[in-house]
C-alpha cells in the first residue's frame, strides 16, 4: 500500500470505514496487480496504463467504491447505484455491510481487462 493511501486509511475516524477501505484496496490489488496507486482529490485512485480502474471515497455514513470502464459488467441486480450511467458503477457500503471480495475482484478484473 502506498504511504499516501495508508495515511488516508489511518486518518479515518470510524473503524468500520477503515476496514472497508482496506478490503477494497486489497480487491483492486488482487484484481489488477500492476495497478498504479495515487491520491487525487483526497481519494485513493487506481490506474492501469492510461485508464482509471477504481476509486474509493468516504462520507460520513458510507464508503463508496467506483469501478471505471464498467459498461459491460453484469452485476447482481441492485448492487450498484441506480443513477450510474455510462462507464462507471458505484456501490456504497454502510456500517455493517460486508465486502464481497470475490465478486468485486471478478468485476474489477472484467472492467480493467
């Protein structure tokens, strides 16, 4: 994990958000081992080549995970925000939600392929 992303996670005041962010970070690294990690707009961004793969964001009541280049994904109904259109799909995790790492790894691999 890059020092910037480690610092981002360590600054989170809600332990559940830190755990979700760590899990999502691991999802991206397992799905796209050669991803480039960077902080942009105060959020962890992940890039492969010239294309963004994913971004993690936090708000008071949730952690968001956006997958880029996701037009062709076939996720389970209701998994992503209904307002998503185009090439991005976002899921919001709230306290108590479980990160389905296996499913997310498969979706990130497909989108980044």
